[in-house]
C-alpha cells in the first residue's frame, strides 16, 4: 500500500513524510498483531 505524503498534515510534532511512514508502520504492526 502507498500513502500520499501530500495528504498528510505537518506540524511541530511531525512532518508529512514522518506521518506517511508512520501510517505504513502502524498498518504492518496491526496486520502482524491480527495474526
């Protein structure tokens, strides 16, 4: 799956590239935890 970095918000806590990567990482973890 791909995440469009341009659709992510940027603020002082993280830029759009960080948030786009975080979505991928969390999705992988959710799938792994589901079994």
